[in-house]
C-alpha cells in the first residue's frame, strides 16, 4: 500500500501529432480506488503503462510511496498491471497459475498457499483451485488473472478495463468483487475504463482523461 503520484507526465509517440499524455498530474492516496474514464484512444492504457514502467515519458515523474521510480524498469516497481487480454498458463491449474510468480520470487511455500487461498476466497475461486484454465468460464479466467496479480501484494494495482469483455449481467457483481478485494488488501488502485458505469459507485475518486489531461469528475465521500 502506497501513495501514487504522477507529476507533469508527457508521453509523445513518435508517429503521433499530439502527445498521448500532456503534462498530466495524478495523485492516488494510500489504498484509494481511483477510476479513470475516457473515450477510446484517450490515453488510458498509456497512463497505466507509464506507472507500470512499460512506457517512458518524455518528461515528468512517477512516485510510488514517495520514491521516484521514473527511471526504474518494470520489474523493480511495486506495481502490477492487469490487462484486458490476459493469458493463463494452460498447463497449470488455477492454484499453480496464481502462485507461479511467487514461486519465481522465492516466496516460501506456506506463505504462497496463504496468499493464494486469501485471493481465492476474496474472488470466489476456492472451488476452482485444482481446475485447469480450460474448465473455467471466461469471467472466472479473468478472476484468476486478477488473483495472480494481487497475490504479489503490490503497492499499486493497475487495471485496464478488466470488465470490458464480460457479459453485462456480470459487470456489477464483478466490480463489487474487485472493489472489496482492493479494500481488503489495502492496495492503491488505478482502474481505467471506457465504461465507468459499473465501477462508478465503488470508486473513491473518479477522473476523466481528456486531451491527455485528467480532470476530477465527482468527489465521492
Ligand atoms: N505503441 C504506440 N505507438 C504509437 N502510438 C500509440 C501506441 N500506443 C498507443 N498509441 C496511441 O496513443 C493514443 C492513446 O492510446 P491508448 O491505448 O493509451 O488509449 P486508450 O484510452 O487506452 O484506448 P482504448 O480505450 O482504445 O484502449 C492513441 O492515439 C493510440 O493510437
């Protein structure tokens, strides 16, 4: 859990006329759930990638927990990005998918199990831990992808429209699950979406990305 701060971030793709992000500022307090909405191609993914360390800004700074991480590679930042297009390891069951990154990071087995079971409980996946990815529904697969990110206990969780591909009737329920997961883990979350409706009621703050800048949409108490 940490405060996230973006200061004067500008991203200019070589092929583009206008910058994707233009002198953008953003602060998310510790544990806050911030929803960033914006039209297609407004720069939402670029914003998340800058925080994750997958895109280098031409100017500006990214701070996580007060530490300037602008020059650090993605693997050295305490931030994880959950994509729209996730891929589970097909030859591993749900539990192995969820604990793989922890195993690579050398987390001891007992702690791996604890974290996996906690994430499974929070995401309604306890009965599926020994299933293969092909046995899961699409929403369950999305849930495993999310669980795989949060077991790493990142300071900052970045979500790129994780509900976009879900059937409409599941969006509100899944938005609630994601919110309670973020709250229980106390993880600072930036949630980018073209369709803020399902998460509007669970956001601490709502911002809109427009012409490469953010503006406050509503203050939610
Ligand atoms: N790697 C890249 N190289 C060049 N231009 C890019 C690159 N990635 C994104 N862009 C451009 O930057 C702008 C912002 O794109 P970005 O994907 O960040 O927006 P978005 O709001 O996430 O879009 P969507 O809602 O369609 O996913 C777009 O004009 C896009 O074409």
